[in-house]
């Protein structure tokens, strides 16, 4: 099947660009002595995770247990779950995953999260590592002070014994990361424990990862395909973008407007920074057009800046603002090389929100 024959809307990828992006990131990490632990939340495809490991990644990162279960089923065994697990249901699933023979590490930022992991390790009768997560300004999960991080390490060692604490992690890397780590190292020296792994993350910031003192591991996901946000951040160019959404102009209600057959159920509704541009994605064929609004099935496009304007029935290619969300909106993705569909990849970990 040729690209022009495809029904729209549909995401399509260029596998050669994916391979290029994988190699660029692995080469960067190798050059700076940093272990690469890719985040599979961007692609959610076991085949691509296997490629990343084959290229030299030390393992993978999953955001939720559901993703980890899918990847373990595909034979990937070194898995970091970069999200706190709380409660009996999560504990039971973590036990089952550990009993599969996986080498597991879990992020925690509270005593409750640590105790869930320790209880699972005791029940599974196998060690499960713990990273203490700290906040670098993202204001999500993560302890807020070095003192809190050191106290959590002390709890891990007292409640679990040696071997459970593996290191610290944060996302994203910011100007707060270095000072936090410096203070934490001082506390580690005072309290007699090794800092261990220092894990950072974020595709937009990756070119500066080696400048973080003591960073030993890097977690990146969006680099698989890249998107408008990573291009705007300088982490890639449009020539590196491996996924576009193919859409069709279905209406031209006014001279300055077009309506596409892709809305919030196809494109991410996430915005990018004002410096990156307006709207919900870049239309490669009409870069002066702006996708000003998304309804569920409609993409409303302002054409007022365009000298040349698309007509009803015309196909356009869109670079989404945030490609990870686009992945999770689709069951499969078409693989296109030289204008022809060469494969279909099932997005096996789609919808794994638990």
C-alpha cells in the first residue's frame, strides 16, 4: 500500500529515522560514560525496546506497572519503574513481576512507597532496588530537600537492610539538579552511605546531561520519534522527526480556515512554549498555517498567513506537539519507507495507565 492510499487520520513513522535517533542518543551516552535507560512510554512497542537494548541500553524505564508487564512478556528483564507504587494491588503485581526473573528497580519518594516495594521483595523472596526520587523543579513526585532524601535512604536501609537502596533519580534536569546533588552527597558522606546511581531524564535537556556532576544514568523517551517540543528545545531538527500524523482537509468553511479530520482523539492537546510556536502542531506542507483548536474529531486551521492554501481532499503531514500522547491514542502505527507501507507495529503497551 502506498502512503497516498491510506485512510486518515493516521500516524506514520519512518523507521530509518527511528534507527538514526536511537544511534545518536546511544553514541552520546557512550561518549560521556553515561548508562542509557530509555523510557518506553513514547513508543510502547516491545520491538523498539529490544532494539534499544541491543544497541547498548542497560535496560528500560517504564512509567507504570502495566508497561513493565508488557515489556517483561517480550523478554526484557532489566526494568526501572519510575513511578511510586502504593497499596496492596500494586504490591501483588510487583511480586508477580519479580517472580518472572526481572531485575527491578522502583522509584519512591515516601515511606509508604518504600514499604510497598520492600513488602513485595519479601513476598517474592527476591531483591528489588529502590531509587529515591527528588524534585528538580518539575513540582510532581520527588522529595523536595536533600535532607528528606537522606532520611528516606536511612529508612530503606533500616527497614530493608543493605542492597535495596540503589541511588537517586530526578526529572527533568534543571539548574536545581546540581546544587541538590551536591548537598545530598555531603549528607551521604556524613551518614556513611554511597550515593549510588544518579539518574536524570528528559530528551529536551539531553545535550547537557554530561554537565551534571556525577550523573551516571539517563532516561529519555521522546528521542525515539522527536516532536515539536524537542525540535523547539534544540534537541533535534525537523529532519530527525520520525513520526507524523497524516490528515485530510475535509472542509474549507471560510477562505482563511480549513478543517482537518484529526482532533483531540488523534493529536495531543498539549501546548508547547510560546517560543516554540502557536497551535497544536506543525503542518509540514503549510508551515505558516496554525492549528488553532482541536475538538474531538476536528482540527481547526487558521490559513490567514498562507500564500498558498490547501484544498478539500488534500493530505497534510503534521508534527505533533507531544508525540508520547499521540502514541497512546492509537492501537497501531504504520511503518512507511519511500512512500510505501512496509509494516504495521502494534502499540502493545497502549493504555497501560495502572
